[in-house]
């Protein structure tokens, strides 16, 4: 089953690299994940079309407010600095899979 995943960070730059690494890791694991990265300002344009939202760790202070901006059926996940800081796509995919169950 395909899942639409959106990553957001402040500007969309660091999450763009992370999304590319996650796409590679998902493909290697045989997962049908469609992974996009956008800036936090663009969230409203995509909120209704996603299954999960992964939020950059530097947006932790805004996390609850961001959660309120997406439908309740969207899984909202705060990315962990340990894999985000090194753009570890496999680490992010492992976290995503554990959250999605």
C-alpha cells in the first residue's frame, strides 16, 4: 500500500536532501512511500493529501501548532536529531515505519 509522506523544515532545503535519502532507503526496503519535502509555509497546500508528516527537529517548539494544521488521520512525527543531522535516510525510514506500525 502506497503512503504519501511529507517532510517539512524551515525552508525546505535540508528536508529536500533528507527526502532524497529516504526515497533511496525506502526503495531498497521495497516500501511504496511517496516522499516529498516542502517548507513549513507550504504545509496547507499538501495537508489533505498525505498519510504522514515528518517535522524537522528544529521545529520542535512549533510541533503542537503544526499538528493542529493537518487532518486528524495524518500521523505527525517529530524527526530525531540523531538521524536528521547526518541526513540518514534509512534511520528516518526506520523511525517512520515504527510510527506507522
